[in-house]
C-alpha cells in the first residue's frame, strides 16, 4: 500500500508504518499527482479533499485527523465509493481548555466585571456542550444557541441568535456550513455585532468564516476579540490582528494528546473499515508532565496559565506576523506549537492556593 499524508500529523510511522510506503508532504501542497497511485490519504483541515484532488486516483480511504468536515466533500466521496473518516471530537478537550485559558487571561486583566457573568455558547455539539459545562464551573450563567439541536431534541432550549445580547462572553463552536436552512457562514455579522454591549468578549475557536471579518472590523470594535481562527487563513488581516485582545494561529484544538488522539482514531477507523490490517501492539502512552510552583502563592488563573498562556502566543503572533503575505509564518507558528498538554496529563506541585481555588482546579480536571 501507498499512504500519502500531511507531514504535520504526528506518530505516522507508529500507526501506519507497518501498512506500506509512507509519503509525507505539507498539507497545503498535496496535489492530484501526489495521490494518483496512493491507496490512503491522511489529511488535516488545511487540505481540501474533493473531486479535483481525487477523481481518477486509486485512493480508497481518506482519513482526517481533525474535527469537522468542511474540508472534505463528503457527498462526492460517498458517490465515488471512497471510504472516509474524520476524527470528530479528538480535540474537544483541548478547545475547552483553550476557552478556560482565555477566561483566566481576561480575568487577570480585569476585563470581566466583578458581578455575575453571563455567557452565550453558539454551536452546542461535542465541543460547545463541554464548553458550556466548564463555563458554569467558572461561575458563568450560560445560555445556549443551537437551532439544529433544538429541532432534534424536544428538551433542548435554544435561544435565537437575534435574542442574544447583554453578555460578557460569546463563544463560537459551530462548523462552517455555507448552504441549507441553518448556514453558519458569516453568521456573526453587522446586525449581531451592533446588538452586543460594549466590553463583551467575542471568542471564536470554531471556523474563521463564521464571522464576517469586514463587519467585525467596522462594527465590532466595541468588543474584545479573542480569535483563534481567521478568515482567509493563513493570509490573515494584520490590522485585525493588531486589534485582537487574544490572537492565536488556529491552535485551540492543539495539544500533545489531541494530535495523537486524532491519528489514533483515524487508524482505528481504517482498521474497522478493513482498509489496513490491524496489528496487535501496545498502545502508545499519552505524554505527561509535572509543573512545580516552588511554594509560590497562586490563584486558579495563575495555575491554568502555567499550563497554557494564550497571551504568550498573542505576543508572538503580533511580533512575527508582519506583512506575512504568503501565510508561511502563520503556518510555521501553527506547526511549531507542539508543547501544550491537556489538564488531565499535567500534575501541579508545591503550589500555595486557597481551598476554593484548589477545588476549582479539581473540577477543571487539573491534578495537584
């Protein structure tokens, strides 16, 4: 067998090395010529998989180690008889913890008011539902907006997008859908932005084009922007980068564990589909780390930010993405972001923390 894969998918030899010839390339550079004689194509979200790429090739299975399928033409793949799988949910915990880190950062900056905080979660699937749960742990009153879930589930209460206002935090976790009854492309537009109060935090860790960036730049400057995803990635708007409170290069779902989990899920799907032979081998352990505070007095925000601090990446983005017309620096920052650990795989030691904040860290899944 021949497997063509995005070079940024980790542990490829561990999971697919026994299958056959492994050819790796940058995901944005994979072409039809590369996959003409391939049996398996392994991608992330940066590779558009459609008839233009695969028609007339020998590819039998497409595996995506990323959550979401807007980069896959699934209707065409089905019609062409090509099996496919996307590792939906592999990065859910990482995205949830990204939101926690952003809240911790903004709390330390005194951006959130001291009174009862209100949050709206737009898109309440595998990720959004967990985000809603963790925001409640952090003390937010949470409102949900997901009309599709409301259609499917009689007991699911979804607030209309037009009724969302007077929030301290609005966080987006929808897929990118361009057609149908509930499209999400440019869901956040001039009308929505104008109805939000000054000082509201708008966080997007879903897909960039869910926000109309032209409208955001013109009508959203009364908000704090926390943007992990951008329109026209990797060639992003530098003026908007400068205005963002938090800015990261599409890494909310990136952790050591989520990356490994994604390729592991794809491998298991390929085995279940009979595309590759399963081998009996020990599972690859997920990496762990310990962080020592040397007796320093901290609060829950300090502890969470020692695990991952989005302000550091924000500063790096603003320092390095200067006239990055090619998008290469954006992709490099994203590619090199590979040392973040999920809470469950981190142990905090020797910290002096209040009982209340210690209990909060436990609820967030952080070991002490």
